[in-house]
């Protein structure tokens, strides 16, 4: 089944805990801190793969969690790092935050992005030895990571997109010029999912996408249009397929074209600016060349785009359409500027962020002051607050970072109660 949108929950692996361990040399009556550090948690990585063409498998599997890092071991042996978790998605998938912000555009085979980094491993007591601290009896907890939801949106990769009202003959057209076999019948919305077909040419090939028929108001959700218009955002050329049969029914073909053009522009101005051609299908129903010229003249008053007449039923005009498409696609690709962007991933990197770089935020709650700062919160979370030595080391680090001075500059008076995550202390001179 075709599914072009999915919401999944991801969580990088937690870091492994550091270990408190001592090695005793009986001969020399010497005690050595030997606790190893915990391993880093696994990352969550998402990667484009041509093995998939739908997001349907995410309908059943929603939660993805990378492996946790292993705890540290005695004799200064560090814990094993958690395995990364790679999530394969179809080429053309957009990865977004739950609020709609773009994280990455996986528009080519093998392109990948790190969605969440694994937690840092906690340091073992062997990492805290110094001249003044010869026998540290504390270690750090591994960093805990948070889960979050992300949205996957698939945009099909096609060179040309067929756009038209229901029953305009788009599905028949794509079935005649490619190996695609869409469902075809004489009633509205026969096509319920986008169809892709490959046109083989003597020198190359190109891909055509047939999306479900549009109706007026499609950009706002009428019919099926708003769910599928995004599949032609990447196309080089848009083919407006007009139905000659509607002319015989007394409908205005020019108005049909104007409605289709307006719907595309309202959905995305980018679509309105794309190169396009007009194909009047079912020409076999028009009994004279004079009628064709009248239609062409009426359309020419509203567009400079090429106008072709085809019949998917008899094959008339299909070769000319394919030749023009191939020529237009090649020209558009040759003129296209390389806009491959390096996405800035919204990932908190615990190894590079510092309290000096990360702004302090202070919220007053009655007589208490809540401090918000990712680096400081991480330090507190990785400290065993029940271990006196560990707590003293944390306060020493805060003192070296001049946190008290910075808080006083922000208006927190001496004697005030300060809260950083689970740490509660009194601010002193």
C-alpha cells in the first residue's frame, strides 16, 4: 500500500555509567582508582534508499530506539559503545520536526542525516585522579537522552508531472507511454495514489508522475489534491492535461486550465513558476482541424506554453508529446543551479556546547530561582548527587565556571535558593 506521510518516535541510546573501582597492589600497599568510563549511546541515523518507494512500513512500526552504551568495567576498561540505529526511507523523503521545521531533505540515494546523537558515557573514577584527588570514590552517570516525534513526508522524484481534472485521461496517457499500469475507469477519482512510469528514449529515459485528479479548491483539501500536489514539487516540467470531452459537454476548457494553474500556484508559488506544457487529450473526439485551431487560439490568449493535441486511445500526438517532454526536461536540468543545501541538523551536541556558549535562563518561582541551561542540566544529571565526593566535584566545576557570579549579575541575590535540574543549593558570596 502507498503511504506518503508518517510520524515516528525516535530515541538515541543512553550513555553507559562510569564505574567506581580500585585496584590494590598488595606488595606495595598501594590503592589505584581503576573504574572505566561508560560507552557512548548509539545515534539515530536516517538514510535514503531506493529499496523503498512508500512509507507504509512505518504504519506498523512507530518507535525506534538506538542501543544504550555499556557501563564501564574494572581495570580502566571502558564500556562498549551502543550500536547506531539506521532507518531507511524512500529517496525523496522530507524529515521534519513535529512543528513542521525541516531537518533534512533526503533527495538522493545514500543521503543521510543524524537525527539524534547518543548520550555521552559517564566517566569512571579513574578519570578523576589528580594530585589533590588520589583516590576518587565517585563516577558519572551516563547521559540520558530524550525521545521525540518526527514527521516523514515523501515527495516522489519525477521529471514530469501530469496534472488535470478527474477523467482527463492522465492514467491512460501514462499507461500508453510507460510500463505503468494504473487503475483506469470512467468515474471520478479512479486514481487514488500517485503513479510513476519510466519513458525509455534512444539516448536516455525520464520519469512521469500521474497524480490523482484535481478539483477547484484542491489546495485547501477539496478532493484528493492537497495530499498529492507535493509529489510534483520536484518535477522539471508540469503537463496540464485538458479533457476535450468536457468541451463537447459545454464546459469551458480555458477556464479548466486557469483553475488548474491557480490551484498549483495557491498550493505553492514554486509550482506556479515551473516550466509547463498543455496537452489537450481525447482529440479523437474533435471532428475537425478547425475545432483544434479554435481551442489553440483560445488557450493562446492566456498562455505562452506549448499546446499539443493527443489521444491516449488512438496514440495520436503521443510521440510529439514525448519528444517535447524529453527536450524540455533536458533543458531544464541543464539550466538548473545546484541548490544542494547542507542541512543544519537540530541536534544538541553534548561534546561541543559549553555553559559560556549556552545562554543562561533564570525563572523566579516564589523565593526560588530555576536555572535553565542545557550544559549545566547535563552536568547535574550525570552526577551522583547522593555521593558526597561527586557532589563536591560538581560544585567545584560550577565555581570554576563562575556560575554564581553570572547569576548575581542577572539579579539573583546572595542567600537565594537556586535550582538546576535536581540540584538545589543556596547562592553564597
